C-alpha cells in the first residue's frame, strides 16, 4: 500500500513508516492523540484485501448513478478480510509529526496479531474531535477509505443509503476533503477545480497544503465531505450550517489579519 500523498520534502525530514500491530497499538495511538492538535492535517489512505475471487459478488455493469455507486462501495467493504490503514499528521507548513512518522495499521479478520480496527477507528474519531476547528482530513479515494472507517464507527455496518453515509462522514470528520474531487470537479459557479491540473498525488497534496497556508479552505464549503463518485450530503440544514461556519471563520480570519497589521498578537 502506498502511503498518504505526502512528500518527505513536506517537512524537510525523511519519512519513516511505523507498522502498527496488536503489540504496539496502544503506544502508537497514544502518540497519535498527543500530536494531533499540533499537526491538525491528517492524510488517510487504506488498502483492502477482499475474500477469494471465487466467493466475490459476480461482476455487473458499472454503476450509473451515485446511489448505485454507494451500493458498490458497501459490497466491496463487506468483502474485506484484511486491510491496512496509513495515516500521516502534518501542520500547514507540510511538516510531518515526529520527524516524518507515518503510521501503517495492519488489520486482519479473526484471531491474529493485527491491530484492533474498532479501537483504531475510535481513536481517529477522538482525534477528529480533539483537533476541531483546525483539524482537516484529506483522502485520495474518499468513498472507500472513509467507508472502512465509518463501518467500524457505526457498529460494524455501513448505513443502507448514500445520504446517511455522507451525513455520518460529516459528523465523524467535520472538515473532510477528497483530493480527487478537488482536482476534477468545478464549483457551482463553473470556476475550475481548486487543484485543477496539479498532476501526481504528491503534487495534489502540496497544492492542498498551499491552500491551507493561504487560509482558503474555509471558503470551499461545497467541497467539504464531497466524495468522488458519491457527491455530498445534500441535507439543507447541513449546507446552511457549512455556509454559516465558513462565513464565521472568514470573519475571524479578517479580524486576525487586521490585528496583525496593527501590530497586535493573534
């Protein structure tokens, strides 16, 4: 499995992958919780191994709408027998926590030495809450990456429909961005995507960090919890809340900028 799309140059230090199994799970989750406030940008990626092809669901035509796409995600995640979850914590300057640490959690079905997916996913949720409002979660394949995590946070089963799944994604991870969507989808005003033509995954992530440094993430309300192939949660109340929150954060940003210009600390 490839690591989350973060370059070692993002912090100037060398990346170091730490494999997490049952024997070191508690220690590594402690470190994760300890550093999430100082490094509030979390890059997440999963790699999933499914049951034998002979037992897999027969092939079918590609999904032709977002609800069908979600049903395909459910079928795929339900067949997972083992998985790895890679996680990196960064600050807005692109520096990796602990001098370049990337966690790689190993999960297995049944008995074994793998980490406990329920405990790990609960820890991710705990980190998400602890890092609010600065905490931001980034993925390259949002639907499948998040589906694995949400499944364990939702009692071991995914919601039956796309809308409820997207709502849970937004509840568990209030600031969530899919790099693929940011690179390919235009805004409602038909402006080009924020990461249009950024190139390789590492370049996408570098461009995303540049937006974070310019404090422009708060303005991308329509992209928050918008996952490739599934769209966004379209609950009017949720959309209204996102818009209100973005406007509030932008007002705070302007106040901080004004104070800085007048020689005051933030």
